[in-house]
């Protein structure tokens, strides 16, 4: 089967890992993600992954509750490491090799990230899971995804969310919101759409990394995106 992309950076939402639990990691959702990822690796796609940590701790909301912002963001980075370990375990359980890289040195929990090691891993058909954001406070995992996608020379960033694309407004709050099939980075920024934060969007724009926003929670959607089917929204 021919695929549209050779190497992808898949950004997964931490919140999505909760499933219907409200907190933590839903093992059914985790297993579902692992199967979808293994399916595209079996087609020859090279996969690098960044996961958020919002199902465990979010630095910004921690700061709003009185945590020091730097420490709050560091706690959020650790939450992404927990999620990354969980996903690597779920992948290995179904026979798909995976390696966890961390932005800050956390041996033996993960290997210290370098783009060269991550590229070598995906070329060997291992899934490279890159945890810890950028390793710096004040940067989101969206920005971490944009940075890692550029560093590992991905063809596209696939942003798997609960929503099936980019809308004129939040479809969960505004029933009149309409979906875009394609939209430019500039229009995303000028309309103030919450696809990703401004830093991440600007980084993708400057480095010509297209983004596909799609619903990852529907099994089979990741494969459809890889095959080039018209689902989700392309930001270019």
C-alpha cells in the first residue's frame, strides 16, 4: 500500500489518554493508540512521537493555582515522561519496538535526546518517543512537537486530538462552527485559532512543516491520514 508520508511526527494529547476516566491513563485508549501506530510502522512509515502531559499535570494550570511557573512546567515535563513510558510499554507489548528519549538527562528512564539518535531509531523501524517537551519552561509540548518534527526531518506533523480538524470556533461550544479542509499558517494566526500555540505555529511556518489536525480517538483515522485520505484539516 502506498503512503503519502515517509516520516511523521505524531503529536498526541495527554488529555486523550484519559479516555473517559477524568485523570491518568486509560489502558484501553493506550492500547488502541499503540495498535494504530504499529499498523503504520508496518507499512514502512517512520514514526516519531511527542505526547502532552495534561492528563497528569499541566504547568500553566499549576501556575494558576500558585505553583512557581518554572517548577510547574518541570512537573508537566515529568508528566510527559510518564505518558511516554506507558506508550512505549504498550507498543512493546504488541511487538513494536520503541525507544524513549528525554529532553533532560534521565538515564536509565530514557536516553538523553539527540536528533541523530532519534533519526537512527526511526530508520530501524523503532518508534522514537520524545519526552520532556523542549526541556525548558515556558514552552508547550506543541512547541516541543514542532521543534522535534523539524529536527528529525519529518514530512508532516500529525496532531491527533479529540476534534476532527480545525474549525472557525470551538465546535464543542459553538454549534455553528464550520470546519476547514485546508488553512494557511497565517490565517490560523490572524484568526487566533487555537490549533497550537503561536510559537509552535510560527516555528512550523518558518520551517515549512505542514500540520494535519485530525481525530485520533476514532480507530483507523491515523491510517487514513497516512494514506492521504481527506480527513482532518491541513495547515500549510
